[in-house]
């Protein structure tokens, strides 16, 4: 699988650099599948916007209508850091640890993650804002 991920970066001529990956993104896919049951978090009203700055810092916002204490809404600041190694983007955002549980592949205007974490398949696609 690692070989496949490494080969994905050059299919469209895109070579990720800190400058070409930095930018504003919004979530376009956020699914979790476990035991054959898929939860589409976007259909449940989750929104996520993330700004990756060229200096390695990240800022953003996550909102989930349910997910906070006692079933209340979750409204979270996404401040942290990010790194790029080859075409792999790793996020370290303390308030949204699930983003650090997956690694993203940088593609032209897209950050894509599809991994198994704790027995659940997690699919996240962040698309660059225009």
C-alpha cells in the first residue's frame, strides 16, 4: 500500500511542496465505516474548514451538530501544525485528534485519507477552496 501511495503524487504532474499544499480547504468527504455500517458525517451536518499556512501552522474550525457533552453540538477551533514529507501530509491538531490519526496524500487541490483506525475505515477528503 505504501508503494501505491508514493506513486500517486505524480500521476497528474503535481509535485507537492509546502507552498503548493498550503491553502484553505473544506471537507467534502467524511465517512466512517465499522462492522459494515457507514456513517456519513457530512450528511449529519458536520462542517470542517482548515487553513494550512506555509510556515507549518494550521488554523480552522470544526462544527458537529451532535458530538459534544450530553449530545450538544461540538464547536471546535482547529489550531495546530502540519508537515509534508514527499506527498504525505500529517496534521497535529490537539482539539481534533482524529485528523492526526490518519495521514493525507497531497494531490492537486485535494488532501485525501483512507485508512483503518481502531477497527473503523476512515475516509476524509479535504478540497482546496477556490
